[in-house]
């Protein structure tokens, strides 16, 4: 692909205050994500697993689910869930079970070893959440979570 000469580039569209704030929010979210992923890796190590494994196991703690269901629930692609699920099963942290609703789409379930890994993580995660959360406050965290939920819904509906 060749790059056209700069003078032939289309004009940049005007940006409103809302557009500017959205861009700044995205950039701040990238920074937040980097910090959260670093913290998740440190916390997951308490259970001798990775943050990605923790994320997939988190999708089946309350009940077994299909791989696509886990992906949707945890915000991970089905292919990534499949790769991680295979590793979790191989290491005895999860297992596949028959799915009464669909013969071909098995359910992934947490094993006792998987629950133990998550328990080990939770022993470190709870004080971490209290410490970090206290620096912001419950009301601000709730408002941020609600705003993030509205943004996720808007992004889910954006087809352009």
C-alpha cells in the first residue's frame, strides 16, 4: 500500500467537545487497562495461573457454559476462549461436560483444582480491591461502572 502525498489527504472532520472527551476517555481506558492487566497478572499468580486463565475460569464459576457464552460474558473471542479452555482442561483446572441443550457444544466447568486456584487469588484480590477502591470511593466506582455499561451498550449497537 502506498501512502498518498499529504496535500491530497482528506480534511479532518470537525470534532465536538463530546468527540474530544470520548477520545480522551478511550486513551485513559487504554492506560487503565494496562494497570489492571498488570494487577491481574500479579493477583492470578497467587493461584498459579495467568490473568487470561482467571478470566475464562471466571466465566464458569457460577455454572458451566459453552465457549461462546464464556466469550460473550467475559469479553473474549471464542477462539481465545477455546485455546485457554484447552490449557485449563489439560492442567485439570476445568473440564468439559455434556450439554443437554446442544449435543455438539460442550459445556466448560470449573474443577475443584480450578476453584482452589480462584480461592487463592481471591485471598489477595479482596484486600487489593478494598485498598484501591477506598482511594476512589464506592459511589464514584458505581457511577463509573454504570457509565462503562452504557458505553458497552452503545458500542454493541454501533454498526459503522
